[in-house]
C-alpha cells in the first residue's frame, strides 16, 4: 500500500499536475472505426451500383441508413484537440481541423445530408444508386482533401 502511494505521488510530481501527455488512443480508434463503418457500407452501395453485387433494395437501404447513423456521431467527442497526426502516429488527422472546426463539422454535415438522401432513395432501384454514390463520395473527398494527411 505504501509503495502504491509513493508511486502515485511520484506520478503526480512528474505530471506537474496538468502537463501529462495524452495519447487519445481511444478517440482515434473510435473515429477510425466510425469511418470504417461508413466505408464498408459505401462499398456495399458501390458494388450494387456497378453491378458487381446484385441490387437488393432492402440491403441498399440498410447500408445507406448505417452511413446516416454513423454521420450522426458528433465530431467534437471523436476529435479532441491534440489528437492530430503530428502528435499521434496512429492518426492521419491534420492539425488544420482545429483551426477550422466549424468548417470540419459542416463537411461532416454534408455527408449527413447526402446519407439522409441516400437512405430515402437507395430503395428506388439500381439506377438510383449512381447519383447517390456521387453525393456520398464527393463529401468524403471534400473533407479528406483538406483534413486528412495523404498517404506517403
Ligand atoms: C468531416 C470530415 C470527413 C468526412 C466527411 C469523411 N471523412 Fe473519412 N476521415 C476523416 C479524417 C480526419 C480521417 C483521419 C482520422 C484519423 O486517422 O485520426 C478519416 C479517415 C478515414 C478512414 C480511415 C482510414 C484512412 O484512410 O485514414 C476511412 C476508411 C475513411 N475516412 C472513409 C471515409 C468515407 C468512405 C467517407 C465518406 C462516405 C468519409 N471518410 C468521410 C475525415 C472525414
């Protein structure tokens, strides 16, 4: 017990009260997981749009609804300041996000709007999917171009 107290006291001294570094591992995992949920479902829609998978109205609607659901997660909890790629090897988030957080959230909102439309219309037949994919894909690109580090 005495040893634990000593270790805690030493940790408190070393951290200087506030300066302890945070790794934001969970936030980075959670936001990348959110993105992968979106990507997986976009892949489902893309395969049907291209005829690589048979069109299925119910599955298409489910995929679009899943993207819409994921888009309702608030970015403020997933992207705490200091969790950028410069500070965390596991991340590709650009530091510019935090200087432009309102724009970052607006771009997330564009994805949300495209996903809401897709959820309403993906069940209308295979030919409906192309334009919906365009709206969804454009919203990914708009944000990634500005706020995600390109692979080197
Ligand atoms: C509002 C901004 C924004 C939108 C919209 C957005 N993304 Fe992302 N995405 C990011 C950021 C930032 C990262 C990097 C996160 C990290 O590594 O910490 C990322 C990472 C990812 C990743 C993780 C793997 C990688 O390449 O870094 C995938 C997959 C992904 N996005 C897919 C998508 C798809 C598909 C869409 C559109 C349907 C989309 N994203 C829309 C900002 C966005």
